[in-house]
């Protein structure tokens, strides 16, 4: 991090001061200042990252203050009533001042971080995001659903019980417990996923191909 130049860190507003202190302590131990911009951000607040893209946090449910993040994009599309018209006619309408486009906000990528399953039930944007990266820490009966919830994490059982709440774009499962080897993660998920989810679920960080 010392030689990367200044990076920007979006963090929950409740822990921004603690994050600054963490950077300061690490810098003192190394005898340097870590270049950074720590941005406190609360659910519903936006941080612009490109002309038509921004990050907006959403509430998550962990043992300590936490939040997830969605990257949004503003797109323009042709209004439905103008579908099927030839390009020349659309050009004429534009020149005459007719508004033929409408603005759409698209959820491109959502990342939950550590959380309990309530995040799927209470965050509607996760159902329509193009890519959802969600923690799925525990996968079988080595840890019960109750045990997962007590530590602020998600069990695969809970995900499968709420399959209708998953987006139909791409779901990337992540943050697997160290109890499982990479091969076990791949095997358990492969065995337990219903057919309708096999085409959209991928595994992050286990060296496995898409399920």
C-alpha cells in the first residue's frame, strides 16, 4: 500500500475514525504515512466514480457496524412508444426537440460483505443487480443455521430457501469458512444447487470453475 499512490476507501460512517486510526498506527509502525482518502458513507449516500456511475451503500446485518455496496450506472434508452421507428425518423424527432429517450438506473454490481441473510429479504436492488457477490460462509451441517446467524454470517441452507430472491444475472458466492477445502466447497455447492441456479452461480476464491 505504501507504493500504490493514494487510494480511496469507502467505509461505514460509524467506523471511519477507527479506520483512520488503523492507517495511522500502521504508518507509525513502518515510519511512513500511508497515502489514502477515507470516505465515510452511509446507506443511501452516493459516491461518484465515473460520469454515469456511482457507489451507494446498503444496510447489512453483522455483529459489528457493516454495509454492502452497489455500483449503479445511469443509462439512456429509447422510450417504448418509439420502438420500431427507422433511424431517420428518430433523428428527425430528436432535431425537432421531441424527447425520445428515458433515463434508467441500473444496478451493475452488488457486494454484501459480512452479513446475515436478512440482506436478501430487505434490499430489493439485490434481486435485480446484474452481478451479486454475496457471502455464503457455511455450506453444510458442520455449522448449523443458528450457528451461522450467531456469528453474523449466511448459511447455504438459507440461500437455497430464498432462491426466488436471487438475481437472474450472476451470483458469486464468497467468504467460505476455512473449515472447507477448495475441493469441498466446489463439491458441496455442486451437489446442493438446484438446476435453476447452476447456470448463474459462481465461486470466488476457491480456484474452481463456474458451477
